[in-house]
C-alpha cells in the first residue's frame, strides 16, 4: 500500500489513464470532476472520497486549486525514487 498527496492547480487536466492498482482518494481541498469509465462524471469538493477499481480508465479535471490524498494498493513502483 502507498499513500500519496497530490497538489493540482486550477485548470489541470489529468488525461484518462488506467493502472493495475486499486485507488481510494480523499479531497482535502478544492474542486474537481472525476471521469471514470462506466460511471457518470462526478463533481467532488473538499471532504469527498472516491474509489477507482484496478484497470478502470479514469481522469480528473481540476476546477480550483486542489489537494488530494490517494491510497494505492499494491504500491506504485513508478512513484518511487529511482
């Protein structure tokens, strides 16, 4: 398992992508839209949480400066320092 804090500026778009990790997230502050294959787009603000299953395409559109805390399992080896 791995816990990661992300900070995004307003206007950021994280393109739709997928990974083999399950992902649970919490919106610490900000405003975003979560895009996930098979679900309606979801508007999230501070205090909201979300779940992204393994290998499900997803992305985000950031509407205001935003801080997210994401938990990935298994650990994201691609996020570790080389």
